[in-house]
């Protein structure tokens, strides 16, 4: 590797480390909180995927007699996908959100342009906020209105794990704006 390339790579690494070091502790906590908002609903789905009765009536596509089965695989894949999306918020406060990891062929060590991060996360913030608000608005009209849906304690056991997701979009928005500001000021 030529000396100029080595110097440029070292400088980019120092710049990325310096930028990540300027992340305030409350923004770090906010990013972790955004990542954790999806966990309760995933845990609820995984319990359902195992076939543990969750109060759904006979005839419901969610009745425990249908699990485990292909529906379980769907729920597990959905949980993995949702958790990966939730964990992506951590990239806004970590080095791998500013620089391509060194193990990536041909691109490793290169600086990520801030717009390549901010634009998708801004759209994700809007989409997640809209989806979770619409879901909350129609929750009782769609999910709980189904005659086979859980009632009483089962209703609350189903509803409460989804409640933290209402914070996912706003928390992601706060961390995205902080990322934009930090990268604009520090490189």
C-alpha cells in the first residue's frame, strides 16, 4: 500500500474514532433505548411460536394448536428481521456507522458519507412512527375486535409488549438528528 493511502486510512480511522468519541452519553442511551423498544414484542411472538397458549380462541389463526409449525418459522424470521432493524440504531453511535468495517472486501476502512446514513434513517423514522401510530390507533378495532382474540389478562399480555414500539420512531429520530449534527460538525 502506498504511503499516502496508509496515511489517509490512518487519518480516517482517527477521524471516525474522534467523531464517535463526541457522542454524548444521553444520545448513546437513546440509541440503546431505540434498539430495545422492539424486544418486548419479539419476545411475545417467540413465546407464541413455541405453542404456549396466549389466550387466542379456537378457530383463530393464532391459536396455540397451530404452533409450532410453519407459522413459528415466520414469527422467528420476523423477530430476527425486526431486531436487526432495531439494532441498526446503534450504528448511529458506533464506529461502524461512520466507517465501513475493515473486514469488508474493497470497502473496508472507507468513510461512509453522512447522507448515506441520514436519508434512510430519516425515512425509517417517518415510516416507523407512522406505522406504529396507525397500528395503535386501529389496535382495538382490528386485533381486539376479533372474537377469537385474547380477553382480560390475555389482552393486556398481548398489548403491552407492543406499547414500547410507539417510542421507536421518535427515539430513532432523535438519534438520527444527533448523528447528522455530529457528523456535520466533526466530519
